[in-house]
């Protein structure tokens, strides 16, 4: 990847979700402008806050799609990432923006 570009693989979501009130929301219900989690498979040399292997939160609708070896990936800029999951609690809180 070049500059601040990221190669991201979208992580699969569970089929059904539950609301805070306990109602089951089936997978067929789509929520507008829903952000999704993905795994960074490659990061350009200009990416300062995101590394390969990080879990990131982003909007999948506005990104470019590419297929490599039969797998679907998204190419996005680092500025399009809304959050990065911190897998190491000794380094701070669970998420940072």
C-alpha cells in the first residue's frame, strides 16, 4: 500500500442482534449508515496511527473494493477510520479515536 492507504478485510457480523430492550433484530433489517469492524491487512508507509493487524471501525459504503486471491478487501485512507480497537488493555482503554 502507498502513502496513507489501508487494505482492510471486513469482519463477518453475527446474523441476529438484540436491542437493549431484548428485542431480536434479524439480519434482514439494515440500518442506514452503519459502521462496521474490519482487520487491517496492509498499511502504507504514511499511515501514522494504524498498523497491520489492527481492528478498525469504518463506513463500508464509501470505500473502494478490490478482490485478491478470491477474497474481498476494501482500500481506504487512514482519515476514513473512525476508531481503532486496542487489544492490549495494559496500553490504555479498549478504544481510542
